[in-house]
C-alpha cells in the first residue's frame, strides 16, 4: 500500500517539474520562440483562449515572431493581449499578420527576468513540498489504521525526503539553465 503512495507522490513531483519547464518557456530570453506567446490568453468572444488555438505562430528569424490568425477579426484582440502581457513587446499589425520583434534585453530587464525565474522555481519547490506533505499524511493515516508499522512510517518518511530532495535539485537545475539562457548576451 505504501508503494502506491510513493508512486503517486513521485508522479505529482514530476508533474511539478514539467509545469516549471512549461512556465519557463514563456520567459523571454531575447530569442524569438513560439512558446513565448502560444499559451497567452486572448479574449475571444468573451472566453480566454490560448493564442495557439487562434493562430499559427512562426519564428521567422532569431528576433521576429509572426502570428497569423485563422480569423482576421481576432487580430485586435491578439494585439491587446500581447500589450497587456508582461512580455514587454510591441506588436505591429498589418491587417493580415502580427509581427513581434524581440528587442535586445537590457541588463536591468535581464535581472528582472532572473527574479521571475527564481519566483517560478520557488513556486515549484512549494508544490513539491506539498506533495511530500500529502504523502506523509497518507503514511501517517496508514499507520493509524495499523496497515504499516511505526518503523515503516519512519522508512517511508526518509524515502519521501529523498524523493523531495531529488526533485528540488531537478527544479534548481531547470532554473539555473534558464538563468544562464537569460544572462547570456
């Protein structure tokens, strides 16, 4: 029974790492990448809809993204969503496509983005620790129900801590890699 708890906890911790990876894809690094805007919510007929469901997004070169909506009526809504976002980009709309030119990052903006990365990594760590707490609660419940012994609870707690440490290290690695990507000139 305790193995089910560990499998669930590990699956959820891995999910937290993957969520951090997806989150960090939206942090601008000075290089054009469709993942920067594809999950950007656009108000489409009163419903927040991810941009990737409304348009084709291409990186035409290292510093330019083009967004071609399938319905031209949504061009203005996409433009507003980009301006409202914290990406710091100014879209140009020619009636057919929206172009986003990535300006070079200033040193101050790089520092701000590194702070954003640290905040997102910390959120991931909180998620991993919450998984550990839930797993520990399940183990304690099993011990109270006499399904496992006190020694099994102790071993399980140690095993949970090792899992937690491993995934916290993984989160730190992902964060450091993104930090290096941001600070590279």
